[in-house]
C-alpha cells in the first residue's frame, strides 16, 4: 500500500486521556538511567520524593504522555513501518510538567513531504499535551522519515507534498561549555518501551535485522530524554523547570550498552547541543537547539 497524502492529513486521532503519578514520573527518569550513580544526589529530585528539593518531572516526559501509540503500523496509513525511523523531535514547554496529573494528548498530522522515489517521505505529527482544566503543558512535533515510501505523489497521480519544517541550526565548531556522560544500560531499550512505545524494532532482533540493524536499537526518544537530563544537570543546574524548549535531529542509531556524551553550548538563554557515542566516535543526535526560562550564569 502507498502513502495517501489526503488520507494521512485527515487521519482522525481520538484524544488520549492519561492519569499519571509520581511513581510514573520516577520510572520515566529511571528508564533513562537517571540515578545510576547512587551517590550523585543531584539526580535524586528526579527519581526520589524524599529530598528537600521537591520531586521534578523531566520536560521530555511530555513525549510519552497522551501518546497515541505506534499508529504508523496501521495498514490504512500506507507506511512501510519496518523501514520507518524517527528523524527529529521538537518540544516546546508552555508550563513545567506536574509530577502527577490527569492530561490529554491531541494528535494530528500536519505535514506529509515526498522526497522522491528511492529517497523516502517525511510525515510530521503534532501533539498538544493539556491538563483536564485546559492548561497547556507542551507542544510536540515528531518528524518521521519513511524510508520506503518516497514517490507517493507520482504513484498516486500527483498528490500534494508539503513544505519542510524550518531547518534546525547546527552546533558551533567551538569547544562546548559543558559535557555530560551517560552509560546506557544493556536493557535500556526494553525498559524504555514500557513508557508506551512498543515498536518491536527496539526489542525483537529479527525485526531489527529486517530493518537493516544488527540488533535492536535504542528508541530515539530515549536518547532524547537522556540528552534532556544532561541539559538539566548542566545548563539548568539541576532545575528541570527552567528548560522551555528542546529541538533536535536524530542522525544515527544508538545501541544499548554504549556510552553517550552530550556537549552543550550556551549564549544567554539559548542553548545548542549534540550527542555522540563515545565508543564509535559518531554524532547520534545533532542540530540541537533549546531555550531556558532565563539566562543562567
């Protein structure tokens, strides 16, 4: 089946209501490896409610709340889901996430872009995360690269193709102000999938090999969450409420068991960042741009 532009743009998504607790907030952070060092007390306010500083939710937890599920796998999308990869994630935080609340996620497809036969297609979905009282917590844009679906426009008689999102700025060539290292646990992908993304690419070796990988890869949003944690620990000095936006491109897959190093640049309340896998010496998350509630010293 081929992607149908009109059908995807009009695809209905039922609002997803979710009631999450402090326990869920702590489990999200733990799935990212927060707290791996039991003596690093700076991390405890993200995973332990007993500190003088109140428990906090990482801003990227918004990516797993009100999530509509792995809808691209549904036959009526026309997407070759086995070849699908997460291209970019863009998150704008309107209000710091509560550590427990009732929320609703409202999803829509905003762009479908044909890159041509042999090159793939891009699908952009947007999710608004709101409280039941109407408080808007976050807007999330997910850019999905559909490697097997290019050329749909010509195949279906010249269907439309939308313009791409504005490009993200690359990171500077200068030395970063901060670096932060995560050691990724071997079972990290199996833990993170319990946050709601059950794509078998991250668990089943046969599915991973069919997609062209030697073994299951880590979720892009798990890498994204780890980098968010790095930004909170460095530029935000441990205060997660200061991070107000975080946009990045997924440039290469990450495998559980590797070491992730985040590099961060700052100019006023604007941050730029990237993440590298130390063992392979390659950039896996690039074009990182973020903003703070106020400039940090």
